[in-house]
């Protein structure tokens, strides 16, 4: 199986999907403008972010103190990356002009040696590179590099690329094993991903070598972050870092020796994404093996059924195997985006399609739940059970919000969702040496070259309803191949090519179809009947409970359809589930699932008492479930994924 899959040219892909097309369409219609107004402090009724203001001060256009969180600059960089991907998709409107102007501002703010970070430039120039554990300097630089690579590749404009190269050159001079260099690495991984992207755009090998340095130096002894924290004393930005543990930043041991998903979930996923990239570039089997170990631990012991990861509200982190609480679960949206990044790279590295099963799980559930249908409200935290009146401030539940928010003081998730949805084509298709790969069944078109062959492909997917996917492929120049992932959720299926049913062999999760010159029709049929799922018995939280899925979609109960006190509900394990017509208020015309259940009510306790007689009443009820990704789009109220089972 050939490896090293290339990302497709997003300019040659168009998303036409009923579900994802609606979200993608919002990028140009609303999301870019909404987020721009947030970054420029122009959105009425919203707290100021000071993001653009900080760059103006750093550029000398204004006087003042820099405000906002220490990594505030990254919100602008991710917005800029979203604009680049939107230009490729024909959705950017007039935002390219705004982007060009803000790039001029960024360049003006950069110092002559290449340094660029508005916090340290304005507020603490004497502290540059002295607090890598907390300061996010390298993390911020990484997002700038990612944005620069995307903007240059898509527009051909070099201004932001030159800014990124100048900054990367400085980092290469400052950090390393040489005399006079800082022997450190980032407390929050991300610069490694940015450096690798910069290398792939420019061909400058030193950027790749610098990324490898950061990964290989991490967690070695003497431990740089431990020494730095001891040297600095009290935390500078985050009071909770007073009791800092090295697992939090995956710096407790070298990445090559790690075998578990640990610490801050987003940091871990960004580190693993860079590890997978480096394993591919250097054909490094040791790094690849470490990636496989971490992936398996995460997906088999530390991941929610929704693709959410990082179960603890304390420092947004992984905890231990099978610790997956539903109501207090953290599941940061950015962490699931990181999972998608890691999984995409692992599929390319290993040639195995199964990694895309979890990419799909995260995309269709947690990531999509992170934004409302209108594109102007966001979840940072994605629990699997919500009782709004319990989500109160100054308690262990204050991190859970029962409704999506306009924005956040730490706002990494909203622009991260935007850049992910704007670049969705890279998760649908990939280019091999001799084949076009299809990884997600999302209605779309692509025109591309595979060697000397040209292929124009149109995919119309009804995956989420009937399980049928129709593909038309026009091949010219030379014969070519399609590599089509068989999703893990489908227990059966069939393939027809030009009206003939094929007996196809599945290898590494793919089927291979050889296509001669001409036009071909391909019909795929997957099993997307509703299914009940149980958790491993070690997941104490879900003992005796079931969750409902249809294809890749996790379904949930909402108060809107089923009333409150959802915790009273029980469902027989063999209950038949029927797919009904969609609720038109939700996106994508997704089926609503209906089935019978029971409510078990306590009727022996007086209303003014807390405890009392054991006396229950069982009532039959009809339940109505909607996709988890769509919850809180119609009304506020309770939500529940895992339901108690009746044996």
C-alpha cells in the first residue's frame, strides 16, 4: 500500500453536501465577518478582545498596553488561515482584501530580527523566550506559520510567507543544541506543525530539522521545562501552573518513549501530529511506533463515543483509562480537531484507512457540535449530558455551558472550527501516486491529476439517511484508480461499477477500483441502520447504559422533544428504532430517530422532602432522538446521550 498521501488542491474541490455544505456556506456568509468583528472589537454587545488593537500598538500605529490572553495573536492567524481556505473554495467574498491589509499590519509589527509576538513586544520585551512553559511564544509562531503557508499556497502572495520565514529563521537561530542557543522547546506544542508546513512550502530543510529538534529534545534530561519553572518561581500567566506536572505538557519523557495519551489534550494532539509528519518525512519507524501506541491508548481507552477527548475540566486534560464522565466531561472542540489532524497523518503514514474512522467520528459529532447552524455561537466544552441548572459558576461544573456562547476569553475553538470547515476537502480526498483516495462520503466535486491521468469526480452522498453514495468519475489521458475507504461502522455493503456488482477485496480498509478512460458510475451502499452501543465495562459512568448511532452520527435526547428529567428514561436493549422525517429546524435534513422507552419516576418522596419512601412508577413513553451535533440549535434544555438499559 503506497504511503505519503498528498493533500488535494482545495481550489479544485467544491462541497455540495446537504449537511456540511450548509456549514461551509456560512463561512463566507457569516462566520468570517462575525469573527472579524470580534477581532476588531466591532461586534455590538461583545466583550473586547483587543486582538487587532494589539497588533496596531506593536506596529507603532497606536500607544497603549497590550491586553487579552498571552496567545491572543493566534485568533487572528487562524482567521487568516480560514480566509485562505475560503478563497480556495470560492467563499471569501471581499475578505481577501481585508486579509491583505491585516497582513501589512502583521508585517509592520514584526521586529527587524524576525521576532513577532505582541504580548512580549509591548508588555515584557525583557521576558522573550524566558517562559516557554506558559508564554505560548512558539505556539503562537506555529499558528502564524500555518496561516502563512496556506495563504501563500492559495493566493501566491508572498508577504505573509516572508514574515513567517523571517520568524522561523529567528527560531532556528535561538533554539538548538549549539553553544549560546536555548536548549528548550515549547510548553504548548504547535510550532512543530507550523515549521513542517513551512518546510513543505519552501523546501528549506532547516525548518524540518528544527521541528525534529523540538520533538527529540522534549522530555530529555536535564528537563528544560522543570528547570525553567524552578528558575521562574511563581507562575506568570496561569495561577494553576503553581503545581505544574510535566505530563501536562507531554514533557515527562521523550515522545519516542511515550505510550499513553496524557496531559492537555490539544497539546498532545499537536505533538502527535508533528511526530507523525516527522516519521513520514524521515521514515522513522521508532516515531511511527510511538504514534501508534499513543493513538491506540487514546481511541481504545480514553475517547468518548462522540470523538471527544480530554475528559477533565482540570487543565483540559486526559486523566486515566476509562475515566469518561458524561455530565462533567470536557472534550474541548480544539482537541477533537487535533484528533482529526493526527488521524489524517496516521492514515498517510501507515496506509491504513481505519484512522479515518475516528477522524469521521470526531468531525460528525464533537467538531460539528462546536458551532451552531447560524455560525455565530460556539461550544468550547462538549459534554454528553447536560442539566442546565447544574452548570453553575464557582462549582466543579462551571466549565460546562448549557448554551453556545458568542465568544470566549480564551477563544482558540471558534477560529479553529472555521479553518477546519473551510478546509474540509483535505479530509474528504487525498492524492496517492497512482490513485485518488476517498476518505469521507460528503457530497462534493473534485478535478485533479493522478500521474498523467485527469479525473473529474462528482460524489452525491445519502450516507446519513439511506447509506447510499453515488459517484460519477470521468477519466482522461490514462487509466487510473480510486481507493475508497470502507467505514468501520458498516457491517455490510456492496459496490456496483457501471451497473455491475463487484466482489471487491478490502485491504487496509480500502477497496481499489481500476478505472479506464471514459465515464464511470459507481454506487456504494453501506449499512447505516440505527444501532445501539454499549461501553466497555471498565467505563463505570456508562455501566448499564446504551448510546444510539446511525452511521457515524451519535444521537441524543433533548428536552425539546422528550421533556425534562431525562435521567428517568430507560430503554430495552432490543428496542426497535425507526428513522423518521427530519426536523426542518436542524441542518442537513438528517433523520429523527423514534423508539419506545420508559420513565421510572420516584413517587414516594414528598415534594418538600429530599429523601423518603421507595416507591416508583413506570410509564411507557415515545422517545425522539436527534444528532448530537445538532443539539441546542432549537431551544435550551436538558440533553442526554447515554440512556439506561432494561435487560
